C-alpha cells in the first residue's frame, strides 16, 4: 500500500440545483492536492465558512505531513522508536482510527507501510524489484501491531526504531471530515468538499444527491455514478505509476502484509458516513479485493462499495448499501466537468 496513490476521477453530473445558474468554488492546495469547497450560487454567503474550513486543511497538513521536519508526525517517526511520545488530540484520534481499520481489514490497511514503498523505489519514482533481503528488512518495520497507543496518557511508542507512520492513505479523508464539521457548525447546509480526485464529502445534497461519476484512470469511461447526500466517497485505483520488467507489470499499490504489489482490482470506491473510513477502506479493498468488500459490508451496515475487477472492468461489483446514496451503473451519459487532477 502506498501513501500517495493514482486516483479514480470524480466527475459532476447533473449540474447545480434547478434554482442555481452556476457554482461557487473555493479552493487551496494542501496535502499535495487541490482541496475544494463547492457551493451553489444561492449560497455564496457561505464563502467565509468555506475559507475557514480550508484553513483547517492547512492546519492538519502541518501536523500530518512527512515532508516537513517541523510536523508532529516527523517528530514521532524520529523519536517513538526509543521512548513514549506525547501527541496532540488530532494525531492520536487518527492513530486510533488507523489501528481500528488495520484490525477490521486484517492488515490490508496499514499506515506503517512506508518502508515497503521506499524499497520498491516508488517514493522517488525509481521503480525496481527489491532483493529478497532488502524486502525482508523493510517488512520487519511494517505492521500497526508494532505501534503501541497509551490512551490514558495520549502517547505513542514503536516496538523498535525503523517503524514509521505515513497518513497519506487516510489523512485527506480525515481532514475533510473536520472541514465538514466546521461547515455544519457555521450553518452551511449544502456543499461538496473534494481533495484531489480520490476523496469527496457531501454536506446535504437535496432530493437527488450530489452526482459523482466513478472513473478508474485505466478504464475507458465512467463505470458508475453514485448520488450522495450527507456522506463520503473515497476511491483508490491501480493508476499510472508502475514499471515493467520482462513483460511483468509492477504497480505502486503494495500489500503491506506481503510487501508485493497488489493485483486484481482496477479501482474501488467506498461510500459511507465519514471520509476517514471511506478513504482508508478504499485502499484496503484495492489490496484485498471482493472477499474483504463482502465481509466488511456484512459486518458494517451503511457501507456501500463499488469494485471494478481487472478481469471484467465493464461489470463493476456492488456490495452493501448506504442510506444516503444510490448507484447507477454504466452506460452513463457524459457528465461534463471533471475534478480529476
């Protein structure tokens, strides 16, 4: 599993509500992608609230990024291998969510998998098949079970140096949940938040819901449309970052349990109550596939999964359901503007 993924693209279908002539978009670059709050023109008064929500994305990036030496995550990665490290409420909340999702997906979702991405060369786009000894060394530092959380003292400790955290596969969803909470507290009743082309959180949605088209990058067209009200969509796809040796394709999405590239799923989208779970679960399902989608949805009502198998991309599989969403499978009429990056 990689923390930085090639994403499914989201397109917007039916246009704004009938009494609106255009959208108002407020956006900012954070977490290496475009965060955007989209409002119907009738709600342009909510622009100040949208900017306040985007400020939250900036604030969380400063805590969670692994690309700034001043971030809280970098501090934890450097010190938690030898001592208990106190962390702030946001990071501890995200660690608890990551631990729970690690357990619920039998390790298919794992925020400690960065050493694997490094040894395969994907972090610097220098793809290579690692030697067995190098891969084994990386695997020895991977596994959320190597991370101990002290709930009473709000501290974290690693089993040994070399373990490291990277929240790229869950951080955007978490940030949008926090942003949506700010919008609701400010009285916003109708908005669509997006982060890059992998994560969406809908506030409101009216009778029809916000129309979002699901289009894996390697698919020829949109495979489905979901209409979502008060919910989140997280997507992961087997994208364009890969390398080939002797005709064998090695993709950048790695199974954290084996250390080898995942295969068999072209793309997957998860619709559920919050962006944190949708973001993380979409990554786990890209790794594990239909078997996990079926068992997870059976155990977690109000979770909808649309999974596109590589073997038959024209016929996506649908698991579970979400009260605030409905799925329309292809063929789908052309929907217009896209926010794919």
